[in-house]
C-alpha cells in the first residue's frame, strides 16, 4: 500500500516517478530524511517504504546515485529579462582591469561596425580608484559612437564623451533628483561616471530597446539557466510595463518556461499615480494567460541606491564623504503614500533598501500602509537590507516583513574591502548582512541572487551564508562569523523561505505528500558536504511539478526498474 495525504491506495495505482538510492531531504523538521519519494500527476504521493512500494511497470525510476533529492530552490529577487539581455554586448563581466575593459570595447566595436550604440554589463566598480571611471579612457577606443557600460550592481554606468554629448550632460547640468553626475577634479565637467537612475534613466532611454522577440529569447535563456541551477520559482523584481507581455509570450508559446514567476511592476517617483491605474488590469491579464505559471502580485520600489557608489541612504554621513547621506529616491511622505496605494489594490510591496536610512524609510512606509489599510497577511519584502540600524532590527518581525537577502554578498570581496568598508567605517561595516541576527529576532527570511548583479546559482549563495568566506576560504573562521548560519537554515531560506514569500508554502518548499513535485537532485548530500565544496556541488536534475526541466549527463533513469 502507499498513501496520498494519509489515505491508503491500492498497489494498482502506481506512481509516475519514484526516486531511489539516495537521501531525500524533505525540509520537514518532523521527518527530515527518507530514502525514496514517489510522484504522481505532478504531486508528491509517498515517501520511504510507501514510495518504494509504488513502483510499477510504467513507473520511471530515478536512481539518485547516492546523491540527494531536496525541495527545489526559489530566487526571491532576480532580473531574468535584464540578465538574459546582459549576456550579449561587450563581454566586460569578469574583466580584471580598466585596460582590459577598454580593449574589449575596442574589439567589440571593430567586430560590430554597424552598431549605433555599444553597451556592456557587469564589470566590477572597484577597478578604478574610488569607482571613478573617465570618459576619455573609452574615447581612446571608440570616439565616434556612444558607449554605455554598467557596473555589476547596475547603479552606475561608465560612458564615453559621445554619450555625454547625446544626453546633454555638460558642466552646466545640475545633478537631477535621484542621481549624480561625477565631475572631474577641480571642475564641473562630467567625468564619465553616472550614478543612480535619476541620471542613468535619460541615457538608457536613448538606447534603442531590444525587440520583443529578443527579450523573449533572453528570458528563455535565463529560465534555462535557473532550471540548471535547481530553481523552479523566481521573483522578477523589476518589470517595466511592456515586459509583462514578454513573460506571457515566453510562457504560452513554444516550449513554455521551466520556472514559475511572480512579476513585480516597478514604480518610480513622479508619475506613479497614473501608472498604478493599469496595474490591476496587467495583473489579471498575466494571470489569466498563464495560470499556475505566472502571477503578477508585486510592486517594486527603490528606496535608495548602493553603498559602494555612495548612493545608499544612511542615517549618518558617509565616512569618506562627510557632507553626504546618500540618495533617498523618494521623500518619506511620497513613499508612504505610494506603498499605501498599491497595498490598497492588493499588491505586495517589494522595496530595495540598502542603507540604514533606506531600510528605516522602507519599514516606515510599510507600517504606514498597514495602519491605513488594516490588518491582513501582506508579506511585504525589504530586499537586500545590507545595513540595518539596531533600533530597526526587531521591526521586521513586528511588521511581518520578509527580509530578502543576497547571501553571496556576505563576504569580504574587493567590492567590500575596496569600496564599501572605506565608505561606512568599521562600526557600521561590522553590522552588514545580519542574517543570523534577523533570524534570532523572529524575522522571516528568503534568499535571492539579484542576478545579473551576482551569480544566480543558489548553492554559491548557500556556501557563503554558511562560511561567510570568499571562494578561496578567506578569512579563516569567516567574516563577521556570528552571522553565519547552518546548512539546513540556508537551504530553507532558498526553498521554504521563497515559497512563503510567494504565498505558496502549502504548495512547494518542502517534500510532503500532496505538495507539488518541485525537486532538485544534487550529486551529494549538502548536509554532509564540506562547506568549502558546497558552491561546486553539481545539480544533476530539476523537476517542476514532476516535469523534468534539467538533466545532467550523469543522471540515470529507467522505466520499470526496481
């Protein structure tokens, strides 16, 4: 006999798939480990001995080969279309110097003489002193066509003089609200480094947009990469109005998509009142077009920028720039009004907040919305939460706010040591990415990658959350070791935590009879894997509601095998 949600069924009702010969980690504290799992009609139907008894002549038997089967991962904050498009253009990601970037631009421009604009994405902002990149360096490679390169955090762009000319940025151009034009030392002449969307937006608007077809292709490529990393659900954290159609097309044509997604419509100061009038109709259109695969129940806000660029909003001034508190993209009153308005429409607010003032402003706005609209299960999200003032730590749990953290950032890499720490000093530097402290406070956590800002593979983030070390194992004992978490907690943040964020904790995020068979097969049990080896642990297979979406070459299956 075997069971579905506790009800015994006859042997004749054999499972579609049975997983054997490995460790099944359920994510359920009551029964954390089994040795087999059965799936029928896309749902988990049995575990352990009941699963083994469910094999029949038509059952697909998946041999785990001594590896582990776990709840599939989610990604609570990612940019799939942007990431897919970023795979094109000048290959600047991973370059090691300014000279290498300039040479890559020169080479790409020569190979693409008809490209009106030359763009690239993902270079490291610490490659120039203080993150100050000079337009003249790019002019030496391409003087006659505009060049726009975005840093890995997407909050800064390095441009050449032709781009500055086309954008109309001169010595007489004031810094706009929500942006900064870096100037040459001793003058008001634009240097070639543009920070934040108030100044980046007008430049990006000049670049011919990718076609609908190109964006659909980019999304398909991104989704395939998620599946190969064991991911079955993503929160697209930045959806422009036209990109809802990109998701719908990708989900409803051709092979469809190997991941589910919730879309977060981006909202910016200024025209937000007019924009939100379309959100409900866009939500309904998305969800009716791809039911069970796509939702559109979130609205994204940028509360501030990023510390490395000096644009995150801080309660106290920057250590290296005592006159600056960074950039708050919204006034407190307007942010509270906008969050309250989208909350009243039934959307979940998802706020990018990096600095301690940005985090406080986000929490204040969420508190204002709850007070105005009454109690309900909202599950709002504050993403990144890099720097939290001690007075605000307990407010996450008190307000029911999910902290969506990017664990891969919790390491002393060059971004941290060369740019971030010098800008905020040792006291604030020692309370960054408080993963363990947030958990101890009672807050709910989910993990995400922010890809293409950083790598999309959850196992890389999990390894960092457990060790707080760089990939080469530095420092010994971990950076801010009191904020390390154990492997089970890290796995849960990337599975059950994301399911909770999605309001789908009864559907996926754990392996129990009746839940969807969203599964990932790892080559070894992560709980028994050395922490330093977690990031390289191969993903051998991924299933979305029992449908295989990724298979590595070493994956073995067979129909009817016993």
